[in-house]
């Protein structure tokens, strides 16, 4: 049996009762987090531009878009959901492959369930299967696929969105194989786009393309049957090295939702240790940023590769600048959504401390660690070392913290009382008879 065939059979045969309760709970946490992120990103400029651009081309506008008054056809709704849920870079992340698996999968499912009869139990089940598929394809091709410049959230996320929709459509094994192949041939997203609006397009397009793949397969549109492992398939073409056994080993037993993490700061995850350490330094020392002469960060080399931007001028660039993250931590003692705006990036004091900050890669530092040295104008040196940052598996965000994060983002799109109702509905996702009623609560009244 081929890898693609084995994966397809598992997906088709899986039932909600097969999913362990701890995985179901992590699925609820992931959905609470990603719906909150979509609400927070709904009023953003990138989402507005995409809506204005694509709305004239929408088909029958019967799908709600999270956090927006407009309705679109479900394919375009999936696209916009994906953009809004990722535009702040606040969505959950898998440290083992740096994929934001929830965004493409949930974005497609939210669009589908907005205009089709789907129970909460089936919705959660499809989400878990899509999340798992995305991560497993990423695991099989990481790090070669990512290192060469592919943004795996888009290029691997398309598989998760496709199979999640395929599961709700009730595809058979042959159709699911085609769905995987049709996803493979639409895989896209490159890391050169980091720091621009185009990065958020990746999970949006993955959601839309995955949705389309499942629809095509249902109607008999064929694909190659070895989309993952063929000699010219996804892995062979887009990864110099791969281990496709990681797609199927432990299927139904090992779930990557168990190793998913949630962001306390809306920026590249490898920035988090530096931000966390700098906030702690400020709090512990009552530090006035005007006293700072220089800041020296020692980080894992990957941090500089992913988030080494300097000379920045926009909030989106700031999300991929470890020196900006350190600066706002030291100047403001926080790193929330307001710290990643154009205004904050160009704030004179933030800019001064940022330009006084250097970063050095050191292979002995873990990707979740950092050593910070702050030199004050009076000659005093303050230091802080972290092995694990807030949000990591060693220091996970609690349900209460995820709820607070949801509320903080939700009020950007909805009244506070509506945010609270939607939050509680998301925590009980698998108890609802009709998910369209839940999704309707995400629309401004």
C-alpha cells in the first residue's frame, strides 16, 4: 500500500469516537485560539484589501466570513478566513516543524460549515484529522522543505484543508487519494514573503485550494495516485530530503495536537524567548528604557534566519525582527498587538533601543532559549537567560489565558458580550447540533 493510499484509508475510516479525549480537548483549545485570531485580524488592512479585491468575483454569497459583515461564496470565505486568522502571526505553532496548522484547516472548515449542515462533533473531528495531516506532511519534509524557502503553513496546510473538507463531504478512499493529489499539485507559499501581507495569503490560499481539491475529487476529477511519494510527487519535488514514513507511522495513536503551542505574542515564535526575557528584565529591575545603552542577544542561529530583520519601518516587518521584539519588551514591558503597528515600529524610543540591540547566533542556545545582556549608561550590566519561553510546551498557556487572548482580539471585531457568547460556544464546539449557528455568532450585528 502506498503512503497516500494508507493515509487516505485512515482518514476515511476514522470516527469521532476513535479520537482520545486529551486530543479532543487540544482540538478545542486550537479552535478557540484560531477563531480569536480570525476575529482580531478581520478588521486589518490586509483583510480589507483582500475583501475589496475578491468580493466582486464571489459566486453565491451564502457563507459567513469570521468577524465581517460581508458574505461570500464558501471558497472565497475560506480565503479571507485564512488571511485574517494569520495576518497578526498570533496563531498556534508546531515547534517541531514551525507550521501554523490550524489556520488553513479551520479557515476552510468554517467556510464550509457556514453554509452546510455540519454538527460540532463532525466539525471537531474533521479539524483534528486535517491538523494531523498538515503536521505529518510537514514532519516528513522538514527541515529540507522549509530550509530551502517554502512556507510550510501554505505548502503543507493545503493537504490538511483538503482532507478536512473531504471528510465532511464523505469521500471514499479513491476520492480521498485524488484529494491528496489535487492538494499536492497546488502546494505553494515561500518564505520571502515574511514581513509582508503576502505571508497571510499562504494559509488563505491553502484553505481555498484544499477546499477546491475535495470538491473536484467528489465530482470525479482525478489526480495522480502517489501525490505525496511519487517520483515527481510533493516530497520528491519540494524537499531535497524526506522521510515519508512520518506521514503514516502511529496514525490514530500519535497526534501532533499534543505538541501544539499557542502564542502569547503576535510575532514569529522564535522571537518569544527574547521578548519574554526582556519583559522579565524590565519588571525585575524596574528598568527605565532611557537608561539603556546597548542590548546584546545571543540566540539560536535559526532565530536570525527567520527573524533577523533590521532597519525595519512597518509593523509587519517587526513581527520578524527579534531586535524589535526585545526593544518593545524593554521599553514597554509588553508585546501585544499594539506593539506591532507602524506607529510603534517608528516610535523614537523603541527605534533607539532597537538600533542599540545586536543579535548573535550560537548553536549552543536552543531555539526556545536566549541569553540577554543589557548594558546601562552608568556601566551596569543586567543579564537574563531563559531555557523555555512562555507558550512553549514546558510553559504552556492555560485555558484561562487562551480565553483572555480571545477576548482581547475579539473586541476588535465584535461587542464584548457577543465575544463572550462566541468564546463559550467555541469551548463547547462538539456539543452543537449545527455549526452554522455558532459561526453566525462571529458576524458583527
